[in-house]
C-alpha cells in the first residue's frame, strides 16, 4: 500500500491513517400526551430522527457503492470512481504509481477486469484509467463541490486495507485547505489546493475512492489522512483530505477528451528545486536546480543555484511551503520573490506566474 505525506502546520499527512469518527448524533424527543392522555411523539424543529438518517445512509450506499471499484497494481491497491459508460475511471495518481496496466474489481463481484492507464496528472494527484470491458459499469453522479458546507454529512467509500466496498462516515470539517505531498517513489509530490477536510476515516486503499454527500453525489476524491508527529507518527483521528469533485471532473474530462491535461488552471513558478538545509540544521529555502525555459522565473532572472526564501514576504523554507504559496495564485498573477544568489547576495524579483503544465 502506498503512503503519501504532506505538511500542514504541525501535522504530517499521509494516505492511510485515521480513526472512524462517531456517527453524527440524533435525539429522540419525549412523547407528549394527547387530549385523551395517549402519548404521541412530536419531533422538535431541526431534529433528525435516527431512523431517517439511517435510511438516508442506506439509500446513498446502495446507489453509489456499485460505482466504486478496487484497483490492483503490482505495487499495491487503491480505489477508483467510474466516470462514464465507456469504461473510464478516475483515481489518484499515487494509486496508479508507475503502472500502465492494472486489474479492476467491481463491488458487485465477478472476475477482475483488465485496465490501462490513459494519463496521470501527478501534480494534482489525479489519473484516469480505462477498463477493456465496460459492460455493466454504472457511472457515479458528481456534485458541485463549490457548494459544500462545513458540517455537511459525508460518507467515504472505497477499499481500505483491501476490504472491498467499505464505508465510513463523518462531516465536512473545512474547505479550501492546501496540502502538499513530499516527492518520493510512492508519491508524485502533488500540491492539492482547495482540498476538503473531513472527519470520515481514510485508510490505505481508500485513496482514489469517493467522498459522497447524502444526495448520493460524489463531492470529493479521498486522498490523504493525518498522523501526528508528536505522537510518534500515530493516527490523528478525524483528519482526512479529499480532492474537490469540481477539480477531479475537470481534469478527468480533459484527459478523456484530449489524452492529457490541457488547462490545469493552476499557477507555476517555472522551476524545479529542493529544500536547502541551513547551517543550523533547519530548512532555509528552496534551492533552484533547473529553470524552465520561457517560464516566469527565467524571465524574471531566476538562475539555477539560487535559493528562494520568500514569496510576497511569506517565508518558503521548504519545497512544500513554496508549492503551497504558489498554489494560492492564478496564472498571470505577479508575485515578488526573494532569492539568495550563489555569492550570498539577496535580490527581490518580480515574477509573472505561468500555468502548471500537464505531463
């Protein structure tokens, strides 16, 4: 199973940790006597009856779970969401990894179906695969993630630990988060902007599955869960992150139509680099390894060997923090960056951000 990590303040995030939160509470009102003295149950305004909530869960699970598949590669397993009747499935890039062929198992059973990679967009941790035999596939309904409300009940569906067709519940804890995965063989090093934070448990194998609202619409792709470094990397219960459905469907539709991402809608600085460790043993900036030809950084005068320490007065001591800072802007925006030259001189440069390109 793949582990991916990101940092948000003091929290380390990785796909595959988290505890199942308690089910959203509901109360049963006391019966009130009628004119004849017989008790009659009257619900208080705004109170959800347990039976109604349970029925809503069951309806959503019955409707959506057949659209959530298990993806097996030689390196591990994950989940995916059926995108269309042609056999396209959207998932995380880290679920696919380096594989170009994989097996897909439906929750309704039957033999595994072979599938091939259409394209990965590792910068956003999304990928589309296509099964060779699309017979009987039921596409999921995707909702508008821009309309999500904090406190909204959601269900996470996938295959955690290989337990096919598992469901956990929680709420939308926050929206608009920015989280970054470090680059390693098991992770594309993606920065996810506008991420949905949820208390629904996300474990290894959930990645690439579905975060679903009570209308039966997929509103996110579960991708990361959290551990607390102060607990020795132990689980931080109730903190998970999902890619918004609007982002996932936009990227997937481009891949299906054009075979690649043609418009990421995301800003790019135009450099490749890595975190530099200072004399005090702490991260002190991003060392520029290469500068993209014709990119915003090159036009502004950034050179290989420079160390980027700030964007608009926001310190960027690590590559993750630099990526998160850039993710807050749009292509065409101008930013001020502070660089330390190879000779130790500090300069402030104005960069017009370009667009993050698909692979």
